[in-house]
C-alpha cells in the first residue's frame, strides 16, 4: 500500500486526487490550511471507503518552519511517504503589471514557488527511503505560455516548470520519479480565489465551454502513478477540448 502526501487537498484538484487515490487503496496524508474542509473530506472518503487510512496535516506551505516541523513530527506510521503531490497553489488578481498589487504578487510567489520548494525539501528525505518514490508537480498551461495580465501567476508556473526539470536532475541518483501535470482550465475554486470571492466573475471564466474538472486531472495522476517502476512520464499538458492554448477558447462548444 503506497502513501501519498497531497498539498492543497481541501479543494479542487487536490480533493479529487484524494478521493480517486482512496478508491485505489493509497494511504493519504491530506494537507491544507482549512482544517474543517480536510475533516469533511476525510469523513466523506471514509463513508465511501471505510478502510482507507487518512492522516490530516494542517499547514501553510508559505511557512517553512511550520511545514518542516509538521513533516518531521509525523507519527512514525506516516513517515513512509512514497508520493508527494505538490498541488497547493493559487492565483490572485488579473491586472497588467503596472497596476498589479504587491500583496497579490507576494502571495502567489510565496505559495506557488517558495511553498512548493519548502514542502519538497521537507518531504525529500522521507521519499529517499521509499522503493517507489515519485513527485508530481501541478504546473499549468500558464507555465508554458504567458497570457495577457497573467504576468506573475504565469511567472510562478514557469518557475514550477523549471523546478520540475531541476528536481528530475537532482533527485535522479535516488530513483525519485518527477512528473509535471500541466492543466488548462479546470473548474475549481481557482477563479473564485483569483477574483477574491466574486463568484459571478469566476463563473464567467467557464461560460460557453465545458472545462476540465478536478477528477479529470486526478484520473491522469492515477495513471501516471500506475506506470511500471522503469517508466516515468516527465511532462504532461492537458486541456479542455474547447481550449486550444492559453488564450484561444471556443465558447460555443
Ligand atoms: P483550488 O482553489 O480549488 O485549490 C487550491 C488548494 O491549494 C486549496 O486546497 C488550498 O487550501 C490550497 N492552498 C492555497 N494556498 C495554500 C497555502 N498557503 N498553504 C497550503 N495550502 C494552500 O484550486 P485548484 O484545485 O484549481 O488548484 C490546484 C493547483 O492547480 C494550483 O497549483 C493551481 O495553480 C493549479 N492549476 C489550476 C488550474 C485551474 O484552472 N483550476 C489550471 C492549472 C493549474 P487552503 O485554502 O485550505 O489552504
Ligand atoms: C490556471 C489556468 O488558464 O488561468 O493555471 O492559467 S489559467
């Protein structure tokens, strides 16, 4: 039975990964800041899969001390982590650079880049002990292209793209697989967070098309994790059929 640590498990892609991997008999360490959400997710997974083993870890990935000590002080039975899904992330605002908000920039850089590094540094010593170690980094089409007003969010996801490649080099001697899964538009709480609770604006992002949902991404991650030991999927870009690239979208589909 493999143990997977998922950051950003309280919502969207992370929560869908938790449910999908529970169905496949993985042991789950679920991390996020919102404890009530993690508790509710744990209960709902246990209702469906009563034998699933779940450990909840409340953490803010921007806090290196908190993150590293939470991982160091995991109960012994939960230290055998095989898989890390670096999924926690967010976008804040959608303005041109000259009008950008410094607080928004800091939150994106601190979460998407520094947070991902802090978690990876803290979990790597445990992954090195696994027979099937694997890191999955959730990047984005925003890490492959830059779109208008996406500036800092795109920069953070380009950094994830670079770190994904860097991890594959640095962790090669330890046999740790490293995969980037880069989605296009996925309907989650992402746009609500980007537009700071403006649900109407968030909904309009997905108007006239069928976006991906969290389970579309979770199923792909499950496939990536199911490859034999000698096979690694390095980098994967997945879009809704109605989305050609970062900006060209068919809203009559
Ligand atoms: P959601 O907003 O639904 O989920 C984001 C998750 O990240 C939440 O569980 C949130 O938990 C967690 N999170 C945010 N900040 C922190 C923090 N400081 N510490 C710990 N956890 C944090 O969005 P998605 O599921 O869509 O996003 C997941 C990932 O997918 C992100 O990296 C995003 O950039 C990426 N992505 C999303 C796309 C989309 O269109 N939705 C497309 C491409 C990539 P909590 O608030 O409880 O801490
Ligand atoms: C999230 C999707 O299109 O806003 O990474 O970049 S997008």
